[in-house]
C-alpha cells in the first residue's frame, strides 16, 4: 500500500517542479527570490590626454534602460603622477630622483641630481598595474661615470598607499666595452604630485 504524500501548494506548476528538482538533487537549502533586472557593467571613461588622468579607476553598474547608477565598485589606486624616489642598488650607495608615471603607461626617471641640480641621467620606459595595487615597470638609462653603457631595469612592486610604493628587481648593465653585470635594485617612492 502506498503512503499518502503531503500536497502543500507552494506556487504554480513551474514553482513545484523547481522545488521538486532542487529536492531531488539533494540541496539542503531552498531560497526563493523575485526576478531581478539584469545589470550592465560599464567602465568609467578614461582620459585620453597623454600625461594626465584620474588617480583611480572605477567600474559602475547600471540597470539597462535607465540612467540610474546602481552600484559603484571600489576604486583601484593608480601610480599616475610625480614621485620622489630613493633607489638602492646592491653595489652603490642610495640615490634619489624623480619618477614620473604617465597616464599613457610610459614613465620617465630623472636621477642623481648633479651640482647644478639637473639630473645626471634620464631614463625612459613603461609601466603596468595589476590586481591589488601591484605594479610592474621597466626602463633603460645611460650609465654615468667612467665606464659608460646602458642599464636595463625591471622592477615589481606594490602601491602601499595612494602616496607610497615599494619595488624591487634587477638592473642589467651592458657596458660599451662589452662587459655585463646584473645587480639587485630596491626603490621606494613618495607621491609628490
């Protein structure tokens, strides 16, 4: 003899089928929610003028067919701006300079101020930011001094705040006389503008 089944009505046939499928699949929790409108993600416009941009990036969610902003995502710090930096290579005393991160993902380093206040050398390169304020940048600069050549620098770091970063990496020196060497480099920066 068959047992009598409970026949409590939860909703229409579609709702009963969904509940039956969920229970048959072994789900322990059942949640019923009203249908929600779909959200469309749109990126905030970015500045196209070279060497200027907002210092943060954001993503905004809006409901299709409306002009109402539903949610604004957390902003991500950006290195764009002028930084006072201190650099320590493994075989040299610490030195200071100015590092410019531009909105077009290029950079410029002016380092080793001479007696006249002008930098002894200028380096150029590019930068990329990543998840959680991580930062990768690389640049080249001439090697000042009696043994001339070119330095190829590659650093990975993190924005420790909206006004500070720290990075470390390697400098490969290629000398005009054919010699090469690789040294470690550590750079810290404080945002000046």
